[in-house]
C-alpha cells in the first residue's frame, strides 16, 4: 500500500511539473492528499433490502464501525441506485452499495472520473413477479409492470427482457408494456390492489409480491445468466475518496468480508439480524417465511461477477438510457485482492 501511494505521488509530481505554472503547489497538494491517512468520516449509502444483506447486517451488528476504528461511520438509506449515484456526484456520499447499472451510468456520465467499483456484494435475488393469470411472456402486452427506478439494475433487466420478447418500450417507460418506476413498497401496495400487473424487483420484495401479494414468478433472473450468477450489488467508492483514503476503503472492505463470513456461517442468525435491521430502517419486519425465501435466492459475495457487468452494460446501452462508452477502468480491485489475499477477476475492466 505504501509503495503504491509513493509511486502514485511521484507520477503526479512529474505530470504537474510538465504542465508548468503552479506545479509545485499542485504537486504538494496531490502528495499530501495521498498521505492523508484514515478519513475522519465515512458516509456510506445502501438499501434496506435483502440484496444488501452484507451492509445491513454489518452496520447493524457494529462490524463496520469496529473495522473503521476512529473513522466515524455515517449511513444513508436509498430506494434505488440512481439516487445514491446522485449523492456520490454531489459529494454527500463517499461510498455506496448499488447495482451494476447505476455504477455503469456513474462511470459513463463522469467520463470515468467519479467512481470505481472496489468489490461485489451480492449475486442473485431479483425476479419478475406477476398476477397468476399471466403465465407466459406473450401475455405481457398492454400490462403495467413496475421496478424501483428508471435506469436502475432491475429497470434495465426488465427492459432487456421485454425487448428480447419483441416489446418496444421507450426511455420514458411507455410502449407495448408500460414500465413504471416507483418505490418497492408502492409496488407491493399497487399490486395487491390490482392496479399494476407485476414488478421486476429485488429481495425481499419479490418474495413479498409472491407471499403477501399472491403473485407468481414469471422470471427468476438467475435463469437468464450462465451458472445462475449475476451481480446484483456492487460496492462503489468516489475515486477522490479512494485516492485520498485507501486505508479507510481497506477497512470498509475488511468490514464487509467479516460481515459476509458471519452471514455464511450462521444463516439463521443472519436472517434474524437483517430482519431486525429492516424493522428499524423501514418500520416493519418481514414474516419469517418471507425473509427465509428471500435469503434462499441470494449469494452474499465480494466477487463482483465482472463478466455479468459487461453484459449488463450492453443491455444498458441498448436501452437508450445510457450512452455507449468504454468501461475500461471501472474496477479497482487492488485493495480487495489485498484483503482477500487472492486474485479477483475484473473481466479486463480493471485499473490500468
């Protein structure tokens, strides 16, 4: 870590000198920023979803604050990734757990300058749940299907699935099938009231649509991916924060790994802890059968399943919601590899 920091500072010094002008002050500022040590505060965003079980569990049990040490942890809850990305852009967040498509959009919109994916968090845990009378894709024409937010991971997955079945939906959500972007709680309420026909949603909302809303699974997203593995949640960090406070990002990764290992070691306890946290965050706990079903559909993992992100990127570009761009450099898994002590595949989209 120290060697990397010194080399980075040296390279910046050479670039600044070549640019002329106030190179000495710029070089001094760059060098000092990269030896700033742990951050005083880490502002972390995540969702009150089972697909964010790692941070929900880790924050709730105090693991994250323990690993961060003197760095104060400040958290914020979001409904979907695009809103979290806007907070990253605004500088009100330092890191966030988001899906692949918001991460891709953030990287593309900032021309590769704003964020880096530093780890995965979850694979799986999303489905299209519909009214029982809808049993095949051909019956979706004219229907109203919800997802958490336009441009979010489930939104792109839904649009891609509809396009593959011959349906045209424009960026606003209008077309052969109406796509509605709304909060997951609203989706459940409207589905139960019969005002929408289904939703492509993450866990635990897919399980709630089935068990509380009487829906049926038309598409388990696992069925669309090789080996049933696809990235649902990544850990994204502002590049400026990553450059200035690698020690803090390392501590954050160590916290996630510790939380993930506890979840894997005792699933029953993990469900209880996560459910208690969901109650604290949303005002309502899940029924035992709902959280059990939701947990059965996810894999908590630091592996970003990078190959699936490459495919998700092509889907996002085809949706006309994200302009096509080069994603080389979207991953920086250097610190994750150090924490795990092993290589982690970045599908050729890594640093350098």
